[in-house]
C-alpha cells in the first residue's frame, strides 16, 4: 500500500503522514543546503590536515628547538650589531699597523657572524621547505582518496535528479519506516557534505602550500647566494690580513713601527691596571683564598705548546728586540679558555695590541690576562671560578695565527706565567699515564 492510498483510507493519517514528510524534508533540505555553505570550519576535528611536528619530534621537543634557535639567532644578531658599531667608529685609513690589523679583525668578525646568521637561517628554511613538502604530499593523498567517493556519489545524485535526497525519502512506502529513513538520509547527506567540504578545503590548502613553497624556495635561493657572497668576502678579508702579516715579517720599517706600537700598547695596559690597583679596595670575598698559595700549581687555561715565552724576544731577521710580558699558547680557534683561578672580570673588550682581551682580577692584587680571543663568555663584573670557561681561543691581534696570550701581573708588574702554572706533562708522562691509568 502506498502513502497516497493510506492517506485516502485514513484522513487523519493523511495529515499525520504529510506533517512527518514535511518535517523530514525540511530536515533533509537543511542538511543538503549545508553543502552549499562550504567552509573550513565544517571540517571534522579528526580530519583537519595535520600540521605535524618537525622531523618527527614531539611538540615539546619541537618547541624547545625553536626556542633554542631563536636564542642563538638573537645572540648572533647582538654580536653582529656590536661589531658593526665598532667598525663604524674605525677610520678606513688606519695610520698604524695595529690599527689596520684591528680593522681587518673586526671586518673578519662581521663576515664570520653574518655567515653564522645565514647558516642558521638556511637550516631553518630547509626545514620549513621539507615540512611544506610533507604537508603537500599529505593533502594530495587526501584528495586522491576522496576523488573516487565523490565521483561515485556525484553519479548517484545525478541519476536521482535535482530532488535527490527528497526522492529517496519519498520512496519510503511504510510510515513506520519514515523515522529510520530520515536518519539514514540525514547521515548520508551530512557525510556527503563533510566529504565535499573536506575535498574543497584540501584543494584550497594545497594551493596555499604550493604558493608558500614557491616563496620559501625563492627566499632559500637568495639566502644561499648571500651565503656564498659572504663566504667570498670573508676569504678576501682573511687574505688581506695574511698579506699584512707578511709585510710585518718581511719589511723592516713595518716591523720597527710595530715594535713601537706594541710598546705603547703595553704601557697603556700597565697604566690601566695601575689605576685599578689604586682604586682597589682591601675587601676580598671570604671564599677566595690568596692565589699566591697556589704558586706553581695553577691549571693551564688551554692545552697546547708554548709558542712564545716570557721575556726578551729577538727578531731573527731584523734583529729588533721586543719585550714579551706573557706567553702565547698554541690552540685551535674555538678552544675553550678556562680561568686559572677564582676572580672577577674587570675588562672584556678589544685592546690595542692584544686583540679581544679578558682581564680577571684575583685576590691580593694579582691579575690574569687572556688575549687574541675570538669570543668572551663573561661580562665585566661577573665572578668566575677556577676552571670555569670564560672565553674561546682566536687570532684577533695575533701576529702568528690562532693562539692564547696569557699574562699574569702581580702588584701591577708582569711576571712569568709559567712560574705560576703547574708544569706541563712531558710526552713520556702522557704516554705513561695512558698505559698505566
């Protein structure tokens, strides 16, 4: 028996059936109409394209890495700004050998820090491009999975005509099945709407990701070009520094000029320390024992052979004589420099003739000086402990390549550091220790 026949036989039932059908049609049309209001917000939570975590890291690990990266970028940017400011204060035409060497050192520092900054940026860009490609692959896979379903549903709905969902509902012959039919058709219409919404959202997201990929690839190419140019500039500046050092070693007038300038630098440094001594208070931190108690037992700031020793130095070619107030210890650039004893950082900057210089004040008028540094790890006023890393080895202001310059002053006068440091182990001692630990 059809619904119309049932309606002719039961007038009251006809009204009831018509009302139920009308309500069902309203509900179904509401769901079907939702398909025309496509919006990303309609995506089910579990089907939102997964942004994922970088390189398979957990969200917390990924966040920690980004924070560490930002801190590194901030530190490099700060160093670069300081070097550029210092470079801006220097005269392009230096009239002294030390001044020209300093200018080249600062220029090399600017290029080096710029290079480090570009490397971090390049690494981040590569990671972003890789993540972008992964998201594009995921979206393309999602679209491929949806195409067959949507194609099949489109054919089915086309065959049913414009009133596809209504025709499905009207095909129900028993009033008792109307509620179940309504639920089924509602779920079907909702599923169609969600799939179609997801399909269009994925297509939009795919286009956005492709545009982002193009922009990031272009930016990556620009960064790589800038990296290559900066590397070339760095090599040129290092070559200019090497050329200047060759002139110092080969030309007598340049060597003699350097001797005078170094003597002036030593005088200025001595005056600076004397001024500190005059203003020094007698108060000593209670935890600081007198450094003299450990005379001949202090640890070396770096491991390495002594290239230049304390005292008078004779130029082998020009027979000029210079006074060496400290020692130079050979070590690779970037080697950690340790404080020889507890103290306070009283100077941390560039100083004529010494390059980047750190001066630590120790109890009872003893100072340790660390020169030719590439980086200082502490600030003026910081308290340091014996063996603490305070700087990195470099070649700033150095005439003989990477090395650490170490000087110790007692009551303002330079003393031989090797007399204060513990004896370096001989090769035989090292081999013996390795054999019989």
